[in-house]
C-alpha cells in the first residue's frame, strides 16, 4: 500500500470523515487522459484512506517541493480519485513512466 494514515485518523467532521495521509508516488507514472471518465495518473483509493467513499482531496507539494500534486477533479462519493503530478519548476505534467516512488505528499481526504 502506498498510503499511510497519519496520527489518529479518520476524524469525524459533521456527518463526514477527514483523514490525513502520507502518500507515496507511483513507481511508474501514467499521464492523465482527461475526459468524462479520466484515466491514468496516480490512483488513490478510498480504502487506502480508511474510507468507503472519497468526496474531496487536497494535496501538498512533495517532500522535496520538486512536484505539485493536484486531484484531477473534486469527486463525490467515489471509490477512488486520480492525482496528477506536475513538475513544480515548469508546471508540466510529469513524464510518462517516471518513477515517483521515492517522493511522498501529505493528503487531506474527506469522505465517508
């Protein structure tokens, strides 16, 4: 598993749960193909976060600030979310097949 729940999480927030996670990048990145059903990127599953569904994800830069991670779109009651990795210096999406497994980001995930 590439995601570790940090601290005493998930935490209740109203009728939702908030989870703070440390997430490792993929060993082989696939660039995102946008569309009605986007594909590729770094897939984060609700189960990795201790949830059944993801409603929103917020991400930080990676531990070296070389990469920025952005959710493909805000999700509503989805089993997974796509995270897109960008090179911070150029704002270009990370190259296909790049190994990001040594990089990690802090995520805040809301869901149920």
